[in-house]
């Protein structure tokens, strides 16, 4: 049994991981600020599925980093409190913001975590073009607070979410963790690359075992409304056109949520170790002579966007109206994950076919939205 801090538990991946860690008996403390980057009703729905009920009142907040004043607090200290799940006996949740250093430090001191799985972040490539400050607050300052807490109250393993977006202008396929990734094309990607550099620095200076996970286009039930599959499904069912960027000439390594969850759980159980063969003369970007490394978690089978849409049309039983558009700023034409190191070190390789994953998403969507 591990005691795990899991950040971002009102989010897509974090929600599924709460169930996975809780089901196997780990003690889990979930943390999320429940920002309004997308429909908070879906976030509250995820929380309810894990036995957490939060008060929802209208707020004037418009910034995604804004906190909700309805967080339950200790009346004597005015500090946010942990809520116990009604579904999972070993799960508790706290509404807090990563930028709130005092709350993060207090939580680490009181709970004494064994492991940290850090997923909370400001997501979205296109949103980073118009709201850059949100990425600095959550992805840089917030991550620094997590690192500082791990330094002050040492943990056995810090696992944190990076992204396939760090590959940026790279064109050699498949993307390998052994490739250099110094040319991001969005602030979101730059913030994730920064997280990898920050984590390595803390591993070097303070011996914190840390592993970064580069996720590749995650999809599935309870997914994010700003992602293509969710947007396409909603538009098609409402007889509206879907926006297909780069004229549909895009390739994505779509990765089903169950594969992501299994990969994260296995990596959490394998703390990063120093690579004794690592050398500064020809440095391997994936490892180090300190306990830090990165993995890709992707399906390893890129799919053309038009084929993805074909499978969605089949699952919905409806034909999409397509609005063909040029490539969007910050986007890349293709992604493809080399997961050989993940498979070698954990014995796991994601393999859910995209047709299967799309069908499961459509089944959930129809049930959740009563369509």
C-alpha cells in the first residue's frame, strides 16, 4: 500500500487514476482547483463518480486560474480541508491551487506522502496563445511548489505529466525519448519541457527520484471537451460541421485512457534510478546520472485524422459535415510515440485499437448526455 498525492483529480486522466489506485488499495489524496478552462459540470461529474461532492454556486470568476470560494474550510484556521470519499474508503480530496505554496507545503507536512503523481496543469495548445499567464502560474510556479514540497518532505518517487508536444519541430519518426527536444512551437509545450528540466535539476541537487511522462493525444470516456473527439462527437450529433485542420492531413498517435492509466500505475511502481552508463560527452536526453528519466506513453500506431473521423462516423451512425481549415498556430502535422523504453522497463505496451476506443467513448457520451 502506498500513500499517494494525485494532483488534477477533477481532470480527465486524474479521475481515472483515482479509481485505479484506490481499487488496488492505495491511500490517495486528490487535489484540484476545479478551474473553468472548460465546463466545470463535467469536472464535478467526475468528482461525484469518485464519491466527492462539491458545492456549486455561481461565481464571477472568468480566469481559469481563479479559485472557487465554496471550498469547505476549517472554521478555526480558514484553511481548506480534506473531504472523504463516499465511494472509496482510502480516498480523500482537497480543493486547492498549486500556486498556493503555503497550502501545498502544509499538505505535504501533514500527510507525509510516499509517492506523488502530478497531473494538474493548465492544458491546451491553442489556449496558450491567448492566455499565456495561466501556463506560467500553473505549469511553472505550480510545479515549482510541488518540487519544493518534495524537497522539504522527501518522497520515494515523483511522477509528473509532460506531453508529446515537447517534440515540437522534430520530424524524425517515431518520436523517441532519446531525441533532443529543444524546439517547442507553443508556450504549453515550452512549459512542459521546462518541467522536465526543473525535475532533473531537483533530482541532481536533492536526489528526488522523478519520472516525466510524455502523453500522446489521450482520449476516451470522461475526456476533455476541448479535444477533437469530444468536439467532433458533439458537432456531428447536433448536425453541425466539424473543423478539420490542415485539410485533414494530420497524423496523431491516439492513446486510449485505459492504456495511459496502466502505464502511469506501472511507472509509479518503478522509481527512477540513475543510469550508470550516462555520460556528459554524449548525453542521453532520456536518462541521467541522477534519478531522473522520461518515457513516452502512446499507442505507437499513428492514425490519419480522416481515418479517425471515419471510425467516429461509424460509431455514431452519422456522417460528418467537414469544414476543412489550414494548420493552426502551435500545432504539428504528426505525432508517433516510440514506447520501447517503457515496454522494456515496465513490461507494458499500450495497444488499444482506435476503433475500440472511439466506440467506448461514444457509448459513454450517449449515456452521459442522454442522447
